[in-house]
C-alpha cells in the first residue's frame, strides 16, 4: 500500500507535465487555417492595441488583461498554473509574497492560465508547469520564456530585465542560478 501511494504521488506530479505536453500536441495536430486564425482583420496596420497580435484561442481574462495593458502601458506576465502543482503553490506562498517581487508585479498585470488553455499553451510552446511568458503592452512576447521554479531574488532580477526590454534597453546578464529547485516544475 505504501509503494502504491508513493507511485500514485509520483505519477500525479508527472501527470501535470504530461497533460500539458499532450494538450499541446493535440492542439498542434488539429487542422488549422493558414494565417493567424484571427477573425478581426479590420485593425489598421499601425495600430498597437492588443488586436495587432492574434488573441485567437486566448481565454477572456487574458484578452481583457491585454486590453488593460495597452491602455495603461503595462507588461503582462502570463503564468501557466495548476492549483494541484506543488511548485506553483510554493511560488505563490514563498516567492510572489516577497516585497521585491510583489512591488515589481504591482507594475505589471499578472494573469494565470490553466492546463486547459490550449490556445495559449500552443502559441507559446509552454511545456512545464509553472511557466511564465511576459508580453509587452502591445501583446508581443518578450524573450526568454521562464520555466519552472524561480527563487524570489532571481525572479525579481528577471522581472527588472523585462522592464528594461519593454523600454527598449538591453537586458542584464544574470548568470547561472544555483537554487536546487530552479527551473523545475
């Protein structure tokens, strides 16, 4: 019975990552029309509202966040999150509550999406829970995508770098991270 519990627990953790991979593959295998699939083609070419970037397949709360970001000139941090993910919950409790991270996130719009949001997962190639994609106020993705656990000091530095990138400045090299959970989902 003890081995079964340990095996079930291990399978549950691995299942989160596997589910995201399967959903992403299923989304890739569906027949998709050529182009971005957007039904809103009436935007002017020089418009920088979120409609300039295809939001096809995005959940309503992410579309709303992008509209707010465009109006308020804010970065959007999209987090692939699952309430059953231990790493996600650890970050909610121990990382996002830290003053340096909290202050930086107050300047951004933080949106959580779940494993069922296949359009977003597929578009950004998310494969680890948690993963973080940062978008300019125009909806354009800023590299790099952040995957897995981030210690608070590292995440604060990464968020500062995204502020620099959004302002058209070069990012600062942060060097390697030695935290044992770094990058793990």
